């Protein structure tokens, strides 16, 4: 399902997002592509941590295999974004990054 979520962001907020995404001080603004990727990764982290209670949902969810990669390992380039995040969030981030979701 595709969704269109409309949000208004000021220049200050776009700059803050760019700093959050890159993990270092910057004067540039985040692009739509960067924001879309960041939101997708955050949603994957939330989904990885969720525990569905509906039996129908549990039956349709299948485990995803990640080949020869530690799903909870933080890659050095992702450290600024993933520092302090839960293991489930890191796993979701890695799944999206590797195209498993």
C-alpha cells in the first residue's frame, strides 16, 4: 500500500533532519529522498519491535532470513543514527537497508 502523508517542515526543521540523518553538523537541508528513506527505516524498526496479538496477523507474518549478516550489528556508517536505539530498531534498520523488507 502506498501512502501520502503530508507534513509541513520549516527550514530549521529540515536542517535538523539533515543533521540527524548525517550524524554531523551541517548547514544544508534534508531532501525528500533522504526524509523518505529515514521514515522507511524508522517504520521498519517499529515493525520489527511490534508484537501482533491478532492470530490472523501472526499467521501471515513470516520470518525474514538475512544471509550471513548479523541483524543486530551496527555498521560504522549507521552509528550516528542508531546510537542508543533498541536492538529491534537496529534489526529493522538493517532489514530495510539490505532490501529484505
